[in-house]
C-alpha cells in the first residue's frame, strides 16, 4: 500500500449526471454542445430501445457482442462514418468499444497502433457513456479491452483521450436487468473495489472509494436481485459500479481479473459471471497477506470470516445467496482446458504483479480446480 502522502492522479469525465431520470438531460446536452451526427454503440438489446435516449434517429452500431474482439471493433469503427459524437450505450463491452471508436474513427490507425498506455490520438469527436448495467464502471475510465482472436488475449488500451466528456448514470436503465445478470455484474463491481483495496499499489484516497463500493454491494445487491424494481437498490449498485470505475484508473485490478479473463476469452463467459466465479478464490488467496482489509471486506458483505478456507466458503455462500451457480463446470468450462487457462492467466503480469501474493501458474491452476 502506498503512503498517504504518495502522489496520485485521478481522472473522471468532465460531467457526470447521476440519479433516476438523469437520462432526460442527454438531448439537451447534445444540442447545447452543437453535436449534429450522434452515433450509438450498443449491444442488440439496447439498440432496440434507442428511443429512451430522446435523440432524433441517431445512427447506431447495434452488434456489440460480449467480450468483443478486434473484428467487432473494426465493424464499429467503419460504421461510425462521419459521426461527431460517439455514445456508448450498454454494459462494459459497448462502452469500451465506444472509447476505441471515438479515437479510431476517421483515422487510418489500427488497434495495434494505439494499444498500451497513452498511445491513442486526440479525438475529434465527443464521447458520452451511458451504462445500462451496474458492473464495469467503464463509464468513468480511460481504459478499454478487446480480445485478439488469434491469441485469445485481451488487448488493453489506455489514454486520457478515451475519457468521456459526459457520463450519465441513470439507475432506471438497469431496472430490466435480469436477476442473474444483476448478481454477476454486482459482484464484478465489488471485485473492482476489492482488488484495488488489496492491491500492492492501493492508496488511502482510493481505499475510501473502494470500501464504500463494497459496502454498497453488501447492502443493496441482494435487494436488487430479489426485487429488480427497487430503484434505491439499483441506484446503490450504480454508485458501487461508479466507485469501482474510480478505483480502476489510478490503481486497477489484480489477480481476480487476471484469473477470470481466460473464462471470457477462451469460453465466452460474460465478464460479470467470470469475475463472480473467481472472486471468492482470489479473495481467499490474498487473505493472509491482507488480514485487516479482508476482514473489512467480509464485514461489509455480512459474512465475517477468519482464515483462508473460511473466507473462501463465506464468499462462495454470499454469491450463492444471489442465485449464482459457482461451479465452472456448470458454465460450460471444460476441465481439460484448466491448465491452458492457468498458463494464459499467469502471463497477465500487468495485473498479477500488483497482487499482494505472488501466484504461480500452479497456484492459479489450483484456483480453477477449486472453482470447477
């Protein structure tokens, strides 16, 4: 953990509209800023409800897929044409693609030209992010991930030029999210906070956001799963996701996401459920290295526990109480691929190097076996 006086840089969208009904402000904002050719990046479900945006027949790329790859990105960039405003409308996949479309549209650049830190060019278009799930926190950040179909590795790009001009976080948009997706994305939001909270580069400033995010999930996730129309619970989760996004910028995730990534890239599990399946196991793996913070996490979730095995069991029970089947085998992950997954995960040093415990490839394989 960094000391209180350690330098830290935080970046957020210039404007954030948060709360029920704030989506109504989008059309006014677009007119005030003078944008004439908005282009929406969305998955098929959200592409079918563009009317809620209040815009006059915006152009749309409505083919965003879970765990999008470079082919999906290329199609979106081509479809953007001469748009002067990009709007990410959906979950993390749609918002990540929107960031990349905003900096690639109208250029001759490929993803390989901008991947890594601070390589994306200054964009000539506006960017708005509108989450419809409470999970990734992508609306807040400067990072985007897509999969290379040849290597099945996630390619990360990060740049201040991918930061939204406006984020609209309206919990009403999440009311229709099914219970299972609500549960998985809620655990994902919590995982962002937990991993930043226990990271080697955690910082007291970020710790405050992280712990509040975890507490919000502990208070509201079960409520939202049990009653999707509970607007207060939906707002609590939306705020938790926002806090998770705040954590990602200056600190980022660690082992949980590294171990979860192959579930998405190799077996197409949605990002939320992939992280939910792994969360209890990496929380337990790090428990002895961060006992005080682990205790605070368990208390926030209402599952006080001490010791590695007790922490794992309590976290699994928390997820199961949300209706999640916590077995990899139940989600179509083949047992014979676990060693290759462990090999892939162990290579994700940009995350694992900041984990409080040094996980070997064999350690990661054991996590997969325990989760299987």
